[in-house]
């Protein structure tokens, strides 16, 4: 009888523990996926910005929609932790009035 009572009290605790472990594994997988997607987007933004900013630097003019897209990509790039020579290129062109 004592064993049955002990088992009855252990089962809910074990069930909670198992659910918690499974949820943590799932969250860990989602966190890993989120980090991978953010790294991919950071790289995509960086490539886009380098390409567009290089063209502007070479004298190729961009229309207002293209400039708006550059500003949006730059904000997203920095939001994901991007901080490099892209910032220098961007700021130089901004000061020159080309953005």
C-alpha cells in the first residue's frame, strides 16, 4: 500500500519533469533555428548593402524607393548586430548627401 501511495505522488512530478524537459528541448531547437535565420538575414543584408553602397560610391544614382530600401536594410542589419565597414560606407555616403 505504501508503495502505491509513493508511486501516486511521484507520477505527477515525473510527468511535469518530462513535459518540462521536452519543452526545453523544443525551445532550444526553436532558439537554434531563430539564431541561424538571424545570421542568414544578417549576411543577406550585408551583401545587399555592400552591393548597393558600392554602386552609389561608383556614381550610380538610386531612386527614392531604392534609398528607402537601403535605409531599411541598414536598420535591420544593425538590429541583428551588424557593425562593420558597412557602417563606415553608409555614413560616408550619408554625409555626402548621396543617401
